[in-house]
């Protein structure tokens, strides 16, 4: 299901989160094109992107 999504980079993830988007962990990660994808970014408008483990390392944890 997530294999068909476009990939999101660090800047895109940070912008989307600050604009009201969210990032959630996938139930099962997968490997594609040299990267392991572990999360899905959903923007405020509803668009979804796959996010790699490497990108998530650069994203700060959410603050409560």
C-alpha cells in the first residue's frame, strides 16, 4: 500500500508538521531504493508520503 507513495525529505516533513500535518509509524516497514521506509507523512490537505528511517532521524520528536 505505501510502496506507491512518493518519498518525503527532511525539509518537506518539517514544513508539513509545522503546518498541521502528522507523521505516524507504519505497521510494517519496507526497503526500497536503498532506504528503509518506516513512517507515513499526512499533510493537512490529506496528501500522503512515505518517510525513510534516515529522514526520521533528523525530525525532532513531538513536544506535548
